[in-house]
């Protein structure tokens, strides 16, 4: 039995949400917009362009496309400075164990991320070779909760959506998996991710028997 195991990136494999937050905060501060950790939750799984719109809405600011483009470039340049020193130590607990186990079981592994910086992050953390397929923000036109990113990954792996399992930390991502008729596994808070079929606080709580059951289903 071969299934497709599709991983989200930010918040699932690495904790880059903190770097996105710092970079957005600089933009928000310069515009006198109050941007808290709670506000940052709204940006998880959301594209860069949409994230800026959400921040501008928080501050009730109307901006020209020219200004928006400038801030989007600034945000990404600042975000990239946090990635310079990134290494394997930033992989979230339990992730490597699961990737190794899936490989031993000859399962198909994909990345399904909204980020346009996914490849360099997988390279820096040394895990890019685990992924048979990478679909990221450069490859899709519709953002989560649209299932495009996950459907595309499953199609490239030649596996039916019904035989795909998606690991996600965002509400939009869980919804995308459900809409795509895939098995959604939420990584994070039970209250936030209640729409997921299964929910675990983190990957250390996922054991081999759970994965084996998914494979034989
Ligand atoms: C991620 C993050 C979002 C971020 C988006 C775009 O997606 O969760 O906060 O805004 O990527 O990232 P970038 O600016 O690097 O293109 P995911 O789907 O990996 O959680
Ligand atoms: Mg995420």
C-alpha cells in the first residue's frame, strides 16, 4: 500500500512563524499599526500578498499598489535575513523520525506549502532529499483553503486524493485538505484545529502504529 503523506512547511516542519512575525512587525511598526501575536495567527498558511492586506486592514490603511509592492519586498528581504543561519536544529521535534519511518515504509512524501521560500528552507535544514515532490507558493494560483496545492502534490505523486494524508498547523490548511477529500491531521491546538480528522499537539505524539494504520486503511 502506498499513500501520499503531504507536509505543510511553516508551523509543521519548522517554526518559521516567529520570523514571519518579526518581519511583518517591522512593516506594521513603521505604519503605526498595532500587530500582536494574536493578529499573527490570522496570517498562518496565508500567502504573502494576503498577509499584507490583513495587516493594512487592521490599521485601516488604504495603500497604493506601488507602496504595497515596496512593503512586500521589504518584508521578504527582512524575513530572508532570519533564514541565513538556519540549520537542522530548527526542525520541529519528531519530524525527522516520521520522515525516516515513512521512507522505510516506502511511502510517497510531498511538501504542500504556501511559501515561496520553501526550497531554500528544506535545503538549509538538510531534509530536501526526503521529498519526492515539492509544491509551494511558486506553483499555485489559489491559496488555502483552496485544495489546489495538495491536489497538485497528490497528482504529481500519482496518488488519489482519498489516499493522501495532510499534516497542517493552520485552519485554512486543514480546510483545504478536507475539501480535497484527503485525510487531515492537525498539528497544534485541539480548539483551533477542531475540523481536522486527527489532531496532535506535535509530531512526538504520533507513533508508528498510527502511521501504520493510515497506510493500511
Ligand atoms: C506559509 C506561512 C505564512 C506565509 C506564507 C507565505 O505557509 O504559514 O504565514 O505568509 O507561507 O510565505 P512566503 O512569504 O515565504 O512566500 P505554509 O503553507 O508553509 O504554512
Ligand atoms: Mg503552516
